[in-house]
């Protein structure tokens, strides 16, 4: 078991080294807000200053400074998925994102079982449409029923993004080691 864990760690670190532009910065996922993609205590590699040479993209997993509008005990760095870009019209229907009138294909999200069975009416995961302001993005956890994210503290300033997550390098769940976190 220890040898397998060591090999998986080595493979994850090698994968992180091979990701173009990947800084040698690692982070720890602090909560279950990103399950099933990554879980508490997963260690992941991330590109520092990721949008210097490219535009932010929907689906990127980002590390950012939580806006001041969040409750004090949730401030600091957070990791979430970038869902909305400046000018996008974003709504949620049963935890599923509707961006500019189209429901996104999000195979990575976790929806609470009680809400998967809903057939109509409003669900706790519903949110009326908003427009993402210039210079901001909208970020949500993959575990929509258990994530403090833009639904609670509003859009995230693009300037507060410090890194783009690339790959899990260590995890209590060995099956997650080596998993890519953001689109190429």
C-alpha cells in the first residue's frame, strides 16, 4: 500500500511538472465544497498568475481571495470552479448552471440526492439570473449543496485570482491522484 501511494505521489508530481506554465505552487483543498472533483486534504498543483497570457475560461478551477462580503470565518483563499465570465447571464436551476440561456454540461458536479428527485418548483439550488459585472467572474463549488461560493458573497474580482488548479498530486483517495482539474 505504501509503495502504491508513493508511486501515485510521484506520478502526480511528474504530471504537475509536465503541465505547461505550471508554477511550483501547491495548495490544500480545505473542505468538501469541490467534491467529487477533489476532497478535503487533497493537495493540488496550480499555475500562479494564470491569466497573464490567456483569458480565464469557464470550467477552470481557480484559487482566489474570497471577497470581503463573505462572512469573516470564510475569508482567505478559496478554491472553486469558474462558471461565469464578465458579461455572462448566469442562473441556477436545481444546482445546474444556465449560462446565457444554455444549461451547461457539468459532469463534475454533485447534486444532493433529495434534489436530484425534484421534478418541478424551486429547489434550494435555484438562483435567479444575474449578469456578471466587468472585471469579475462567478465561481461555484462542484458540491453545490455544500459550498459557500458566489451565490453567497457575489462575483469574484478577476484581480483576486491567484492561481489556476491543474492536477491533484496527493489525496487520501488514491483514485484522485493525477486527476486534471482544469481544461487544458
